[in-house]
């Protein structure tokens, strides 16, 4: 796993560590077997993000927009895109993939919510995932 966090998000070391733990937790729980990269950025355009996050099919790369978002929302986007990564690794990303609704999106949305809750309950201190925004003006 490689995690890249844009310095312009001004995340403190506790939040960076929590995000790293969350990514590893998701990889274990889904499970993700291959190497992967996650980029958390303050700039959508340079990363090709049109909403809050994107997954690059066959590349195991997730890109998440983090500016002015709560830490839990960033992590939910990570979990959502990592679920697409798991779908990709297991051969489920085939045929027409709807942008909203449908099997792929419904599974990613449900799994992301589940992973957030399981992570928060998994160890002391992980409830901090629910705290604060990631960007200072």
C-alpha cells in the first residue's frame, strides 16, 4: 500500500495515521490482495475526480478529494473506492457499470458504511475517525 496525502489539506499526524490504519483495515477486511495506491488531494482536476472520489480500473489506484471534508467522509470515500478495487480483483467489474444505483454502486455504498463502523469499534482511539474537518481555510 502506498498512501499519498496532499500537504495542502493540512492534516495533522494523528489524522494521517488514522487514515493509514483505515486503509490497511479496509484492505484486510475486503480483502485486497494486490498492491494499491491511494491519493487524497485538495485538487479534483489534476486527479481526474469529478465527484468526491474515483477508482482506476485495473490499476488499483483510488483518488479521493479531501478539501473541506470531514475525516469520516474522506474515509468513507476510500472504503467505497476500495470496494470497487475488490470488485475489480475478483472479476465483478464487468458489463455496464452504472454511475448511481445498480449492483456495483450499491455494494460499494453499503460496504463503505459497514467498514467505517467496524473500524471505529475495532480499537481504542479509532472513534476519532468521526472528528473534524480535514482542511483549514
